[in-house]
């Protein structure tokens, strides 16, 4: 088992970190990767006003999701939980004990590699793990890497060192990202979900007005609330809602906002869903209490109103996107159907449903509601039957 270990302050984790990690994973054939934010870095002091350790861990976790198509990736709090300075040797010893038979590789950038011989117990570090150092291609970096390799091999003959160039690495430091964020910059160096998390939590003096976000900022904020596997669904629902709005004369911006936020609490556990119900004064009915997966429509609508300042039309479209209801507005119909037929959906009959939706939205709604009735069984919500009866009566 080849395991990569990538430590750093990750304050914040940016696309340069991810590009470098991806290159190391692919070049070394790593099978697992652990991202480890430092608690108290030995080589630098965290700037005043930095995010909490928990927030840096969450940003690191979010950033690492981009690599999960390659291998299992986890963000560990091993250094955040340890008192004192975050010495790499102690982290590697703990991981060696945890994975006694694994081949460990410690990943690092140019500056860290060039100073490695000065680190606390460097000899022990080099006996516990191989070193994978990455930097931009170029004669200057290549020469420095070669000289440092020779130096380390002389001091530590047993060392395993692998250096690689990452031509497409994002040439930016976390310091530069932090400096641009308060002025509205920084987004191009961050994954959308990390940027959205920063805005949502007001990190690095961003101070975004969450109730008046332009779409360009609402989108990453919404994505930061999602499990990664749900991102294609939400973006697909947004695309479908736009197409349906254009087809039937709906408000495109309202449709976009409703689609982006319709699953904003989907990731919450049942316990968290009920806690949100208590916070916002929501009284779930018996069917919703017995089927907590329905609660995200109620709590998502409340969050859309209270946190993001959405209009009541948008709030209502989110509230009824799962069950439908009698007397649905055009936006509510669009949201219900966009959620049902967005491009990543793949179930028997979806192509026919898509075709009908663009011929006649009410016929499409009837078809979608009838599918829900057939598939749901005893847990069917009464609002779905009421919606079906209503729309049939108007046709």
C-alpha cells in the first residue's frame, strides 16, 4: 500500500496544492492520500485572524474532494489535536504505527524541500517516509533540487527522494490568496466550494452580505454546502431550470437561485434536520417526521429565506420541489421538474418525461407526479396526491 501524506497550514488550501498533490498521486501511483493541516507550524506563525483549526480542516477536506476520483482522500486532525508545535516526525511516527506495512511518502513543495535538512529530527523523518518534492519546471528549480538531493543523500544515505516538476501548478502562495480575498479577489486560485465556504463563514475579512449575493458568489456558496457527489445534480438542475424558464417564459434568475439552493441542507443528518426545524419554527407533518429525507425541502426553504434572503417565490419553489402541491406557480413547477429530469438523472422513462416536459409543462408535471405516486408507496406525501388531482383538474 502506497500512502501519500501532505501537510501544511492550508490557510487556505488553493489550486496549487491540489495540482501538486494530483501530480504526486499520478507519478508515484499512490493508493491513499492524507491531507494534514498543521496546528502550530514550526517554520512559520499563523497570521492574526486566521481561521480556526476546525475551519482550516474543513477547507482542507473540501479541497481534497477534487482528488477523490483518483484515490481515497482524507483530511486528518492529527496535528490539530496535538499540543505544542506540529513536528512532522511525530505525525509520521503516528502514521507508521497506524500503517506498519505501508510505503509512506511525504509530499512537500520547493521551499520546504530546500530546508528539509534543518527540520526537527530530519534523520528520523527520512527513515520513516520517502520524500516527494514538487516544484515548477525550470532550470533554477531543477538546479536547486539537484543540489539539495545530493546534500541530503550525503547526510542521510538511506533517504528515498523523488522530485517532480508540475508545469501546470498554480504559481501562488496562500499569503497572496489571503491578501486578495478581502478585496473581492482570490476566487481564481481556489476551488469553487472552498471559495464558497470562505464567503459563507466570512473568513479572511471577506464580509460577504449573504442576503444580497450576486449569482457569481451564490453559486460557490451553494456548492460549499453540498456533498461532492450532489454537485453535478445541483448544477444540472440549474441548467434544466434555465431551459424550462426560457421555454415557458419564467424568470431565469429566480430559477437559477432556487435551483442552486434547493438542496442546501440535503447533506444534514436527520438529527441536524430536526434541529433546523426547531431553529426556524418548522412543524413537520407525520409523513415528514417518519421520512426525514423529505425535511431538506422544508429546512432548505427556511435557510434560503433566513440566511440568503431569497424572495418568497423562490422559498416556496424550494419548499415544494420534492412533493409538489396543489396550485403550483410556474416557478414551483419548473423546480419540481428540473429536479426530476436534470441531465444526470437516469431512470426508466426519463427520456419520455423530458420530451413531454418541453411539449406541455402541465402534462410533464402530471407524468412526473404519477411516477412519484407509483414509486413512493406508503410514504407518499399527501401534497403529491393533491398536486396531481389539481393539475389534472386544470387540464
